[in-house]
């Protein structure tokens, strides 16, 4: 009886751990440009991307100074970073 209870508890904890991991957004890339670094994240349901952006001089493990949400593609998100933070002059950048 004790073995059966232990087995059920182990099975339950495994299922709960797998469920928790499956619900996490995933980091797809990271990089930097200009005075900033970024992490590119994809939503759990794979419907959008978002950027977490830090000042290049920010201490490790600090909170991002800015988070940009709801890009429909990784390319759109990275172009946003390049145009607005890395200050690159790309054809896709809006002209001031």
C-alpha cells in the first residue's frame, strides 16, 4: 500500500512539473547593438514574440529597462530593436 501511494505521488509531481515547464515562454535569441542588449522571447502558444531590453551597462540579472510586446515575427522584433535601440539605418526603419 505504501509503495502504491509513493508511486501515485511521484506520478502526480512529475505531471505537475511537466505542465509547469510546458507553460513557460521561451528565449529564442539574445544580442546587442548601440548602448543596449536584448533577449528575444516567443510566447508559449507560439503566436507572438517580445523583446526584453537592457542598458548595456546594467548589472547582470537586473530587470529589463523596457519590454516590447506583440511582434508577429522574430524579424519584426529584431528590426524594431535595430531601428529604435541600435540606431541602424535599415530600409525597414521609419524615417524621422
